[in-house]
């Protein structure tokens, strides 16, 4: 079995940067990725626009040209695909890592679902978008509960509970409301998150103020059932009719 100088786990932007640098230095390296190229970005909402400018997302000294002030998910996926293609990066996609252990020669043995590899060094670049922060409440495993948001279309005419009050939660609440959902927000804190982007905050606050989107502050979810959700509000327990729960509660490293 050959020994690599470096194996990089994860083919997102950080993993690609590491691969480019390894290639520049003449290292014998390999990138292993359990999903698609830029897997986390691929799972972003279909019509998402980044908060950052394209310049802040550039890697490998390669310009990222977008059609607007801020790039879209689709533009980012195409950009990182071209990066991998231009640099001819050595990437194994759809190869999930299942184990990693140190070896007596100060190296590592890395196992995936497809093969085993020996390497002198490992870089873990798996990001944090893969594992949602769970609410740990009964019913969270029901199919109607989503921790990833894709598109507003499935929620037309539905009673939707959005959990959270940061950028993603506010975006999701507004987009589903625009498409005809009956939206309620369950917010743990007493206000919308203070770092919500300046172009989103007035919109969500105005929708809440006028009553178009209902918001329960200082509130947590207690239980989720097929047609209802139980909340604990400052006024006491509250049961809502509900079709979908969109839990925009953030993510953590896997």
C-alpha cells in the first residue's frame, strides 16, 4: 500500500484550497469527499444568494465573476467545479471516511467505504453544515420536520412553523410567506437576532409588526405531532395547528 504525503477529508472550498497548496508544493496528496464537490454548498437552498461578495469567496488566485453584487449558489458551484478542473485536483467523490487511526511509523491509516489509505498527514476540512443542531424534542424525527431548506414551493398554502431568528430563519420565514404559506416563528430570544443582515431585518420586523408573520418570542418547541406543535411561551403552553416545521437552528461540525 502506497503512503501519501497528505490526505484531505472534504472537498469544499477549504479542502480545495489545501489541495491547491499541496499541489503547488509537489506533495503526493488525495482529497476524499463523502458527497459531491462542494457538498455543503450543493445543499444550500436552490435560489440562495451569498451574503459575501464573490471576491471574498475566491480561492487559488482565480477570479470569481458573478452577475450580481453577491454570487448565487449556482454560480458558486460552477466556480468551484472550474477550480477543481483547472488545477486537475486529485479528488475522490462519494467516498465517505469511516475510520482514522495512528500507525507506529507516526503516520495514519484512513478507511473509507471504498478503500484504505496510508498517509503521513491528514487535514480534516469537513466544515459544519453537515450536522444540524437538534431541538431534542418528541416528534423531531417526523418527515414534516426539516433542518435543511431548499425551496418555498412545497409550503404553498401550508401552516409552517419556522424555528429560529438568525439570517436563515428570517430568510425562510419571508420566502415561504411570500409564496403563500401561513408562517409562525418560534424564537428562543426576546428579539430577532441582532446580527441579521441589514437588508433582511427591517423586512422581517415589519411583517411581524403588521401580523403577516406571527412570532412568539422567549418561546421553545416542546413537542411535534403530525398535525400540531406544542410551544412553551411566556404566557404558558400553546398548541398550534401545523403542517411543517422548518428548524433553522444552525449546524455543528460532524
